[in-house]
C-alpha cells in the first residue's frame, strides 16, 4: 500500500461526521423530521421533483452506531480502493455508486432511508470488478475472494433485518460496472469493449430502475 494519505477517503469521513453532528444539534439523527430536512431518501418527495435526494442520503446516518460502523468500513475499504484506482476515480465510484444504490432503494423500498452503505457496497463492487479483470494478480485475486464472501454474508444478513437490501444491491452493481467504466490504470488496462458495455449497461439499467421508481411512487 502507498504511504500517501487517502485524502479523498478522509475528506468523505469528515463530511459524514460533520453532517452527523449538524443533525444531532438540530434535533437528533434518529428523528424522522430531521432526516427529511437534511435530505434523506423519501420516495414521495423524489417523485415530486426533489431528485437531489438520490445523492444526499449517502452523507446522513441514523444514530451513533450507524455512523461509526460505516466510517470504520469507509476508512479501511476506501483506503484500498483509493490506492488501487486513484483518488478521483475512487471519488467517482463512491458518489455514483451511492446514487445507484439510492435509485434502487427508491424503486423497490418505500421506507425513508439514509447512510453511506449504498456507496460502500459500490466500493465492494469495484473490488470485485478488479478480481474479475486482473485474475493473474495474486493479491487482487485473494482480496476479491475475501470481499465476495463478506458481500454475500452482508446481503444474507440484510434479509433478516430492517436493512435496505435493495440499496445495497444497487450500490454493489453500480460499483462493479463503474469499476470498468473508470478503469484502474495503476494496475492494468481494462479492455475497451468491456468499458463501453459497462457504461451502456449502467445507464440503461439504472434509467429503467428509476423510471420504475417514478411509476411506483406516483401510482
């Protein structure tokens, strides 16, 4: 691993913590009214035109345990992805995956939701993409297998709780496809046809999911 500080990862952690503190001062991060005020995902409001709510939820957290767990995960996972993809590609994967996850949540989950986990699952997806594209690299192959087990276990646990399974799946798929789109030049070249297929698939898939969400929310 590089000795350079993961600046983008640290910046995202600082933003998340700052938003959590602001919500706490405003009335509490578990207060539904505060969550809505700060930009949590609310299907009716998104359908009414507040599309920015597909972006803002990834910076909001519901309770102290929620933010601690997600920020610890972001630090260790983000540090690796930022090193492997580079800071700007990492940031694109993180933010776009979070949006993809929130689109899926909007389409398939009626509940109010918030949290960085949609983006975090996108980072998992990006690492799985590396495992598929660079199988000859023993380090990448080993870590990708470990992450795959972790992803499966997390998704299985989502089935037994009140976790936003669809948001996690959307982020995971989005991150996997985005890994191809942005590429990882520090490791090797991603085949051009794979990058274009991933881009077209990403746009078509999440456009269709968003349209479904709009139909469901306005029905």
